[in-house]
C-alpha cells in the first residue's frame, strides 16, 4: 500500500473503551477532514470511531468509514457522505479518496445538501458539485440496473496470485539457468556471453527486491516500496533482454557442429543444451503470461479508483439494492463514486412535499366518490396511472425522487375513505329503498331486490301472475257516519292489517283506492306459487277480519263491522313502471287484471266474500277447499269464466265445510243437467248444514223459477252479468 491505499474506518453506535478507544486520536490526526457544517446539518447517528491498527493507519494515504444505511425493507438506497464523531468529521470510504482526487476542496454541509467547492474535475474544469441529501442528511444512491458482475470492471485476486507465482517461477528458472554452463556455448557465439551477466544481475535484483520489500513492510517505508517496485521492473527488463538474445535458437544452431567436433562429449553437450533451452522456454512462457496479466490489469486500473473486497462464493458480505435481491456490498462504494462523478443525483423531496401530495391525492378521490362505480373505477385507475407516470418521469428526467411509500399510502388511504363514503351512501340509498319499498313489498322481497337489483326491471314485462282486489261492503255508509279524523284512523287500521297479510305472503301492493286494496303476486320477484299465496292472503284476510271487527265494535270505532269482498284472478299481465320519466307507478294492467276487479264485484250477486277464477284455482293444485259456482260473462269480458268461492285451506277446513261443498257440487251438477227437482233437494240439504249459505239460497230460487219456466233449449248455462 505505502501511500496509495485508503483503509476502512468503523463507526460505532456506542462508545469504545480500552485499547480501541485509545486509537481515536490516531483517527482524528490522520483521517479527519475539515467540513463547514451548518448548525442544523445532520451529524450522523454514530458516537465513536475505530481506526485500523496503527501500523496500517500510518502506512495508508487515508481512510473512510464503510457504514451503509439499510432501509426497513432490507434495501440499500442511501449513504452518509460525512459523519461527525467527537467534533471531527470523517468521510465515507469512497468519498474520502474522491475528495483527495478532486484536489481536497472545501466541503459545505447543510441540512439537505452537501457542496464540494471548487472541485478539480478530471477534464480540467473547476466547479462546485452540489449533492442533494434526504431528510436525514444522506445521499440517495443512483444504482445501475445491471447486476454486480456487469456494473463495473472486475479483477480477480487470482490474477495477482498468479503474478506472484510467475515471479517465483521466473526467479527459480533464472537461478537454475545461472548454474548451467552457458559459457561453454558462449565460446562459440559471442552474443551468448551476455547471458551469464544478465543472470547475475537478475540474482542481485531478486535479492535487493526481497530486502526492499521486507524493509517496506516492517517500517512502512514508501521509499523502500518504491525501490521494490523498481527492482521488479528492472528484473522484467532483464528478462526481456534475455529473451531477445534468442538463446534457444543459437544453441540449437551450435549443437550439431559441436557434437561432431567433440564426439566423446556429444551426449553431455546435448543434455546441457536441452536443459538450457528448456529453462529459456519456461522463462519465455512465464514472461509472456506475466506481461499478459499485467497488461490486462493495467488496462483495467489505469486512471481508475480501485476498490478491494471479497466477492467469492464464501463471502457473506451480500446485500440488496432496489433492482437486485443479491448484490455484493463492495459494489456500493463504486456506486457512491459513480453517482458523484456523473452527478446523477437523486433529489429526495422533503416531508412537506410528501404531506402536500398526501393531501391533494385524497381530495381528488373524495370528489370522485360522487361518481357512479364504473366512472369511479376508471378515474381511480387513470389517476393512479398518471401519478405513477409523473413520478417515473420526474425521476427519469429530473432525478427528483418521490417516495413510493408515501404515494402508496396516499392512494390506499384515499381509496379506503372514498369507498367508505361510497358504502355509506350506498347503505343510505339502500335504507331509503328498503323503507320506501317496504310500504309496498314484503321485507323478504325488498331484501332480494336490494341484493339483486336486476330483478327490478324498468318498463313493462308480460308475466303470468295473480291479481287480488278487495273492497269493504257499504263503506260509504260507514264513512258518512264518522268524522274525517275517525274515518282516517279506522281506514288506516284496517288497511294496515290487511296489507301486512299481503306483504307477509310476498305480494306487492299496487295502490289503495279509498277502502279498496289492489295487489299482485309474482312481481317484481318471480313466485312459482303466486296463485296459492294470493288465495291464502284472501282467506287470512277474512279470518283476521273477524278479530279486527271485534276490536272495532268494542271500541266503537265504526257504526258497523267492516266486511271485505275479494276477487282473485290468475293470467298473463303486464307489470312494470308505467307513466312518464317524471312520474312513474309500478303497477299491473291487462284483461286478467280487469277480471280480478270484476270478480270482486260479482261477490254481491252471489252473497259470497271471496271469488276466484278457474285459472287461479287450477294453479293451487287442490290445496284449497273451493266451491264451484256458475260460468259467467262479466262486464267487459266476453270469455266465460267459471267462478269458485274460496272456503279455506284443505288442512284448516272443517268437516261441515267439506260436507257442504260435496253436497253443493252434487246439486250443481244436477242443476247444470236441468234436473231442477233433484238440484233443489240438494241445495235444501246444503242449507241444513249452513242456514245462511247465500249461494244455496240463490240456486234454490233459480230451481223454483226454472221449474215454472224452464230456460230455452239453446241456453249454455253461462250467465251474463250486467253489474260490475
């Protein structure tokens, strides 16, 4: 080394003691560098310094600390260029020789920049180099994207080891050659007389080189090291002269004439010639290999900084950089030099910029929360792409570094807040929809619509459904006898009770018309058993009606009980949002709807409470106890319809009800076969089971009329109803 090498300093986070602490003055004397530091400049986080052993410290030209910062994710991105220990500044290992190379200029250190004043650049220019620092006073490293092997030129230690082996072999061969009888051949070729002289000089040079090397190592003498280098250079020059003499060729030319002249010594002459020639060839080969290695080393190191470190397979000095998970750490010092010499600095934005960015980005996303999901997603991805693109462009073209962690945190925070807002708004809307629709639909139906809004289609849809119409008998009479407030209270109590039954069976309330309820089953959700649900609702209404009237009459809420007539029909109907863009109503329409309305009114003519069409009863699949009545043509509908009175569900119907229906159906069959007498007997028997059975009375009167005046032969049994 002797004046050309820079050694390592080790900074410590805790104070040293004993012999190691005693070395500190040596570091202060030999390796400290004057820095003009501002009061707020970062001084590093280490508190003590351990220099090399004194014999090495005095021999080296300088030293620098090797401590490198490692980020929380294990990546090396930044280094301190200078740190202060006991009021003395020390430079980083690569930075220290670089400062010497630049003419030992002044250094001005501030909180976020380090300035090298009047640096003498390699091209002869004198300039200030301003190095940006991060918030902690560290320089960001401009890592190459290449791996360690391709980042810089590398020289294997084996090259130097091989040079030592070559030098040792050259000494061995030259000393062996000096003991050979080269003077014998020199008597016959005077040019060979130089060989013994050269070999003698080589021996002296080898001895002198050993002495100079030993003295340099023992006394750290630069003069001795220079002498050692000079002796080795002189020995290489003598080897070159030896090779230039072309000894092997000249001895080969003399060999045959000498053997003929001295036949008795021919064998010895040939043996000695072969020995000398072999040594000369070995020397020539080693000289060529040595020159090749030195030339290669010379080409790689001339005018360059050389950093020594282990990179063999046994080393554990391996770290990670932003591009490579494994990178030999000695390469970090090369990056320090490269970053400063190329001035490819990375400007680390201050915390203020990061805070500002983290405030602006969330504001953008919070505003976008008002958008619908698809535009919101598109704007979110677009904004994220722009942010990444702008960050990359800033870094690539200006060297300004915006921490990706800050950007990621800002984006994630903004997205979370935005989605919370969106979720809150969505829940608010769902709550509004749930509250609004619950007025018309059952809770289960509302839940399914909210979970799958596609079930609720805009516009009209043709669908097989069941409609139900209800109306209170003589409600106009009741309303005339009550005050408006009492009437509204009574009506609300009645409609609430009846509507709840419809909603419980997943029906949809279409509208209220005074005391009348119009509802349907099978929309917006498809119900396979819509007919049965409608019929069960009607039966339940009549059952609840009795309990409701008991309360109404006890509390004198109405002058008379509220008795409900109900019409039910099943068929194809159009259902959907009808009206205009500004005013819509989710409703039903069609002939099947009109028939349900007509059936409600037909109850008056038969003295019944619940009438359903044949289509409705057919879809209940025998789960209800029903009584067939006439085939009729209602007002506005030409197609005859078989009327059915709903009695009860099969499981709840009493024995008398079953018996009544059985007797009534037998009498109806006789009636339709024009057996008036037998039919009358059947209807009379039905009245013995239920004395106030209005349909039986009606048919009994018909039998009496037909027995006096039979209908025409063309009569088909269908009654044309003239009242709604």
